[in-house]
C-alpha cells in the first residue's frame, strides 16, 4: 500500500498598491515576480510594510493560509 504524504503550501494574494494582481504559492509568486522565495517571505513582514507605507505603491502580500497539494 502506498501512502501519499500531504504537503501544505502557503498561498498569497499579491497586490500592487491597492490593485489585485494574482494568487499563488510562495514558489509561484517568486517565479512570477522574478525574485527568490526568501524575498516573497520578506514582503510579508512588518519591516517591509513600514518601508512601502511612505509611497503606498509597493507590493503587498496577504497571507491566505495553507492549501494542501
């Protein structure tokens, strides 16, 4: 008998300023934006949010939780 392991991936909603762009996993977002997965995780930090607050036009990532493969 084969047991399939479930792998959960975090999903994000990506916005440019107030405009919705797309939804994807950390890896999908990184590929689509041409950055590393570490950068995607950084975009979700309070530190990054404070940096973009001044111009209001940065990328905003909203954590949608985990979805199973």
